[in-house]
């Protein structure tokens, strides 16, 4: 059974080991945490957020954070979503996000949850869509410059019914 628990700094080595190359690392971090390879000290930034570890049978299988993008409590924003590469494509990301949404809506009381994903990260995009996130049309596409390339973001949101 997949469960969420509050992130513990002792789990950083496992989570950081999942980024075997620069592209994989930047797809989930957008470089916000620093340059590849990231250090445990830089990753410590996630302690300023609501950070969660997904576990199954006491093994860490995923990680993500939530934060409030504004002063009000109506919206939470997911970020730094990553799943153990050996478990991708098996539904772990979807189940982890479903549990995160349950927390956001039922426990935290948010009315909507948002996130962004790079256009070149199609597997993550389709995972978010499968959970119920909808594309948001925005006036200006957010662009990151990663490894000498322009990476464009798609904005997604899910609201309570």
C-alpha cells in the first residue's frame, strides 16, 4: 500500500540518487534547487516547504512538495515531483499525486491545486492529466533556460468540485 509521510532529511540521499543525469534532474527541479549534481545541503531547501515522501513497504518510491503560492489558503502548488526511475510507468506517480490531492483538499482545505511541467516531460504531463489536472491557458508561458535550451512550461490545475 502506498502511503505519504512527512519528508525526513535522512531520505535525501535516496531521492537525490534518482537523478542519474542532468536532464532528469532539471525536469523535476527546474534548477531551482541548484545545479546538477545537487548537494544534500542545497536539497535542504525543501524543508521550507510541505515536503512528502511516498513509501511502499517501507521503501521510498516518490517525493514531492506543496507550498502556498499566495497569502490565502485556497491554493496549494505541487513541486519537485519525482518518482524512483525503476518504478516509473507503474502507477506510483499517479497514486502519490492522488494521495497528495486528498491531503490538499480534505485535510488542508485547499480549493485548488496547481503545478507546472516542462513541455519536454510528456510522461509527467500525462500522469498529471490522468489524475485530473487540466491545462490552464496563461498569457505568458514560463520559460527556463536549461542546458543551453529554452524549456517551456505548461500550467495545470485541479479544483474541488
